[in-house]
């Protein structure tokens, strides 16, 4: 099968690009030819950087680049703002270009907010209507779309994949970071207000009082210029903490080896987010079987913790503090969370499993297209779709 992927792509520092790279690697293992049309800066096999974020003619550039091949279907990895101004509205005419060329479209909506703003509502509605298949990562996201837009028959739930890793031994990782003998509470991810890292910094003096060898390790980077001011504000907030001597900040960007070293060192990872619909950091924590504490504000994080049984959910500040202390001081509990994460990933979330589910979607829509065009079913293939849409 010839598959066209439109996405950000490494070495650009973007979670969607990282997601796409893992998916593409597994799709190729399944003997597919995959072409990537991406933003300027992407590199790799059959990868063609064709446009910048804010190009006014982004749809034309992306479409023309893809049609040089052309693919059996196109899969757009969608996140708001990846495709220009007004929350990336250029993705709509781009999708229509493929639709008018009779090329089936799959769109993964990486963010499905419970309370989308006006622009997000317009874009989401258009994409769901245009695409032959819409992929979301959680069942509640499918229900949200179904409730507001319908199209139940073409909404598919495929979880965020998790890579197989070889973690650095925790002791060795701590030694390389200069944190031997410390219990590490990790905050990792991009500098954004929605991450709410301040909450953990504010609560950390209490944690440090109860767990004398605790260290708060913050590993982050300002991905975009508009996040630099917030980064500086946050670092000033850290410098004023009563526990500043027990807080260590590492500023990225982080190559994969360094990223893995940092995550390997953690005793507990904290995701205190107040906004969002999906977390690449959570997927990484699951890959490394790290116990987690997550905020109750983000339903997708709560659902993931409950399914994987890999950590604790906290609502109030007291609950968050207690949860972190509990994991740091209860080795059996921490080990139990880690074991649950490892088993769940192997069975449900490995990229091998996730890529097979994608192939089920691709085969289904190509079969439907051939039937619609009157070619018949004998040439359409008969592989089991491998994933159910409802």
C-alpha cells in the first residue's frame, strides 16, 4: 500500500512529529511504502519538506508535493496551529484538495477538547465531515464527536502508541545527572501554562519536608517564541521557592538519548496539567514504566491511569502532595504501578499493535472506496480490519 502522511516530522521538535515517526516505522515493517509531506526542517526516508507553518499557499504546496507519488490514501496528523493562522484552518482546503481528487483521507485528531473554542469547533466539524475515517485516542473523544457531529460509523478509537525502550538503570541515570541517592520527582515537557508546573513547585517544600532526599527535577524547553516569556517567569518562580536548593532545572532541547536518561532517573513523574487532550509525555512515562501522578482536570489522563493502573489521580493540592509522597516512600506501591504499566503497554499500546489497528482502518476505507466505484470485492482484499469503530 502507498500511504501519504502529512505531519510535522523529526528532527523538528514536536510531539506530533515524534508520534508520526514511530507509526511510520511500523507501517514500513508491514511492507507499506510511506511518503511524508511535512513542514520545512523534516528529514528522513521518503520525507519531503514542502511548506512552512504560516505559508498562505500551504494547501497547494502540500497537495502538489504529495501528488508527485501519488498515494492510495492520505493520513493527516492534525493538531491545532500546525497548519497556519486561525488555529491552522489551512488544513481544511488541503483536505478538500484530496477529496476532490478521489484520494481517501484519514485524519487523526490529536486534540479533542470537551469545550472547544469557536475556531476549533469549525475546523473539527469540517475535518470530520471531509474524512473517510477520523481517528481519536480515547473512547470519550469518540463520544464527544458523536454527540456533537454524528458520523459515528467513521470514528475510530486507536490509543496513542508507546515505543519499546531500553531504560538506563535508575542508579546509573541518577549518577550521570549528579543526583545519586536522591528520590526524583520529575516534571518533563514543554514550557506551557497549561502544564501547570507551578503547582508542583509550590507544593514541593511540603514534599521535601516529609521526604528528606527528594529532588524536584524539571526538564523542559520553550518550543515556540511565545513560550519564552512564560519560561522566564516560571524560572523566576522557582528561584523564589523555599525549596529551591532541592529543585534542579534542565533546559532543552533534549536529544532522544538525553531525554531517555532523564526519564530513566525518575522515581515518580507528575503531570499536573489543567488543559489538553492527549499527552506524549504520558506515553513516554508508560514506555519507561514510571509511576505517575496526574491531575484530575484532564479526563484523558484520568482514563489512562485507570486503564493502565500505573499511578494515582489527584484533585486537591493535599491529594497531589500525598500521592507524590506515597509513591516516593512506598516501594511496593511504586513497583506495582511500574509492573502494571509494562504489562499494559506490551498487550495494548506497543507500536506494533497500534500500526496493525491503523492498517485495519486503511484497508476498510480502501475496500469501501472500491465497492463504491463498482470494482467489486474480489480485488479489495479480505484482511481483518483489526480494530472496531464502535
